[in-house]
C-alpha cells in the first residue's frame, strides 16, 4: 500500500519514527512529509533514511513531478502523527501552504490524524470546532491519550501509542492481503474490562485495556466480517468500521452481547468480565467512619455470559470463543487451568494467555495457546495482538 506519513511540529514527532518503522515492516511503501516546524524536532535525514525515499516539505521542491498533487492523489492512506493544533487548524480551513496541507487537500483516500498537543490547546473551542469540521468531512481524528506531556505536566493531549495509531490507520483501509474467510459473517466481540460500582465515585474493576479485543475487531473487519464490538471502559480509538456498543457493567455487557449474538455467526468474549459485584451500590459516596472501622463489602457472583451462551446457543451453528487470562499457581500451571476451564465453559475455542507483571494486560504483544472444547491445544501464537487475533480467526476458520 502507498502510505503518506505527515509529521507536524510537536515534541511527539520523534514517535512518528516508530509509526514509520511499523508501517514499513508491515511491507508498506511509506513517503514522509514533515512540516518545516517538525524539522526543529526531527531532521529530514531521519525520515529519508528510515523510509528510503525523499522527504520533502515544500511545494516548490521537485516541481516537474507536481508533488503537491501527485502524492495525495496516488496515496492509499494518509496518516498524520503528530497532528498539532496548527496542522488541524490548517487542514480544517483547507489551507495549502506547505506540501503536507496541499497533500491533505488532494488526497481522496482515508485520512487519519493522530493529535498531540497541550491539554489547553486540545480543549480550546477553536480546536474542538476544527476537529468537528474535519470529522464531519470524513477525516478520522483519533482521541489523544492522557499522560505525561512535554514537560512535567500531564493531561489529555498525548500522542496515542504508535502501535495504536498504526492499527487504527490500517483498519481504515483493510488489509488487501488478508483472506476474506469471514466475508458475509457477523462477528460479535466483547473487549475491555467491566466495572461494578460501589458508590457514585468508586468501582471494582480490572486492568484490561481492550487492545486484544480491538485487534480481533480490526482483523475480523480486514477478513471481511461485519463486526459488533461491545467495549467495556476502553479508551483506545475504536476501529472505524465496527458497530460500537459502549458498556460499563457486567449486566450491561451481558445485555449488549446477547442482543447482538442473536444473529451472530461467531461470538468472541475477549472482555475481562468481573466475576463478582458488590451486593448493593450506595447511592451516595461511602464516607469514612467516625470510629475508624472499615466497611465490609458483600459480593455476589455475576452471570457467566460465555457459559450461558454455550449452554443455550442463541443461533444454530454459532461458534463461541472465550479468553482465559491465567497466572498459574501452586495447584496447576497456566495451561492446566486453561484445560479445565475449556471443558467447564463449553466454548468451541478457549484462548489461554499467561498474565502477570508486564505480560498480557495493556502490553502490545501477547502469547497464547488456543484450546478446543476438550482442552486439546489446536494452535499456539505469539507476537503482536494483531497476529494473535489472526491466529484466532484461523482456528475459527478450521472449525467451519
Ligand atoms: N466470562 C464471562 N462472564 C463472566 C466471567 C467470564 O463471559 N462472568 C468469560 C470471559 O469473557 C472469558 C472467559 O469467560 O472469555 C474466561 O474468563 P475468566 O475470568 O478467565 O474465567 P472465570 O470463569 O471467571 O474463571 P476464574 O476467574 O475462576 O479463573
């Protein structure tokens, strides 16, 4: 695929080098267009060396090839990372005062902007209105992440992680090399982690980021499926072509999954579902007690959504895939726990991964064993969450 990577002038410009690396390693032909301001942060030589292509900024460079028209018209995808407040403003008003904005005007392919700026700039009504204008025209503008900004300050406005930018960008165009074995199928995927409220400000939750579930959605879309993505408390940019249902609690997740599963060919429960919820939810904030005693929480079990779907299939021939994050303990290894769970749950496939410090939750990579309903291993996969997701769809295809 021919991809244009625009780089605007913000401190996060250095992270665009990783975006470029990920795109070229995936086999794409990437041309970088840095703005003049971005060259204050990362020099042109970096872009030319990493992409193996010239990285012009000006309309008046290489004039015989009319690059300000040719680059945009010939691209399959344009990604701008970081997209600063100034770049967003120029794009929204249709300026063409450098090669990047001219390219944005001539591009007829999907365009994704990954913003990075200070919180105040992101929240300013001018930027809000520019982002709304761009979105109304079909430009995909990611939500910035929260976290450390340029200096000691933290807040909303951080560039989303390079892996997330690349995944969201490639999901816009689909992967022309992906097998179309899910074409015509409706796939329901739950992702993220449920939260069970204790009172109006507190909840019991878990560390699931939703990355694996979102990767499943993106790869299913690439393989031709129609995707309903039931997302519990996920802050990642959602795949543009999925039907997104946002939920918070296990009860909401159950309702949304069961409603969508009625006409689903495959249901994948990648969400980390709370097994227990507080027996009651306080209507007002639970306060410290005068006598210093701590409250005792009573918990009740939540319904097992996957086991329910397996016990009574909502549609004949529907395939069910579960995930099991295991740590292993003194009683059994990760895989032994997985085998027992596969038999207990009754799902057609159970994807078992080892979690713990630095593994599984919130990380970009994953390593899994896929078990059948008898607990027998049918595949192993390791690598990016996208490659694990493809291995899951391969295992699904083998069951058909
Ligand atoms: N799951 C579910 N409903 C629940 C709990 C889990 O549908 N109330 C699903 C998860 O989405 C996952 C699979 O069941 O696909 C396994 O989840 P896990 O938490 O590993 O299993 P549990 O049955 O909760 O077992 P345990 O916590 O005892 O290991």
